[in-house]
């Protein structure tokens, strides 16, 4: 699918063109707090390169998907008290609203020291 990257909000965050509260990054991934958190911990982890959704990412750059999951797991380990969810809404009927692949790291319990 042809995508106008200039219209992609997460590409703009990766490029530093719009602000986000960054949590961590790796060579291939960037993590930042969700602007409308629905759990005490709600971080988005995105590939730095544009892919429409996690399925496209898995087929076109599997290493970047592993990198994304590893970065998200480290963040969950640092910020959540043991348990977390990693979810990928894929397609508008499943609730995807931003068509740049992203995982939601959510947890209902924070580590006391997480600083959030
Ligand atoms: P989706 O519904 O596509 O799975 O998730 C998109 C998420 O991106 C939503 O939870 C929404 O709150 C978040 N979001 C949308 N625009 C922005 C933004 O400009 N900055 C940040 N930090 N989060 C955003
Ligand atoms: Zn994008």
C-alpha cells in the first residue's frame, strides 16, 4: 500500500518533527509514552522505518520486529511491576488508528521507582 509518510504521525515523532515523551530507543526502534494513556503504564514502541502494521513489519523486516519486542520488554522490566501486555491492533476494525506499526506496552502496576 502506498503511504504518504508526510502524513504519518509516528514518522514525524521519529524524525523529531512533533514532540513526544521518549522513553528509550535502539538502532531500529523508538519508544514513547502514549498521549492518551489507558493504563498506569502505556508506552508505544515503533519501528523507526515506516511499515503500515505489525504484519507488514514481520514480513518485510523481521529483525526490526524482534528489536521492537526486545526494547518493549526492557521498558516493561524497568517500569512495570512484573507483568505487562504487548498488543498490536492490526486493521481499522481491530482498533488501529495510526497506520505505522506499533506495539502498546501496558501494565496496571508500576514499579515504585519508575518515576512515571
Ligand atoms: P492504535 O489505536 O492505532 O492501536 O494506537 C494508536 C495510539 O497512538 C493511541 O493509543 C493514541 O493515543 C496514540 N497516539 C496518537 N497520536 C499520538 C501522538 O501524536 N503522540 C503520542 N504520544 N501518542 C499518540
Ligand atoms: Zn510512519
